[in-house]
C-alpha cells in the first residue's frame, strides 16, 4: 500500500466503560486506539462505522458542539451493541488549535523525497 495523501486529523478512541466479557472483541475500559483514516488493528469494524461518520464531520469542518457536546473535538458515544462506551477525540495535524489548515502538510511521497536528499 502506498499512501499518497497527508491526513489533517488524528483520532483517539478510548473505551471509557464496559467489560471484555460483554464485548464480542473483548474491548474493555482503558483500551485506546489511535488512527487517522484507517480502522485501527483490533478495533471493532461495526463500531468503526459509527465513529467514522463523526470523524468525517470533523474532517469536513464541523465539530461536536452541534451535537450538544461541550467540547469542540471530543464526544462520548456507545458502541452499536451498547456493550462498551467510547470517548472519541479529534486532534488536528497540520492545523492550528481552531482546526484551520496551516499549510504545512506534505504528501507522504514528498516526505520520502525530502529524506533522500
């Protein structure tokens, strides 16, 4: 796989409640996953479908306050099976603290070329 696009957001998912015996994949409180666009290894694909929608909201310039959350880039939600609950946090990469693009991102291919020199 060759990545060709530089991502502008990184997402952190923390399991904030739930027990492994209730989750089909064994997710439990304290488990943490970090990703940019891909589904992180060991994470539930069914839950990722739900989380991906909220990640797209942020990528398209929105924030979670429109959903009633206090924090702009942090929200809590249950997994689709309601066996565990997550906290989803969005962190800007190559963006300022307001989420505005700062013009500093490079495509992964460009980073490789720069290292060779």
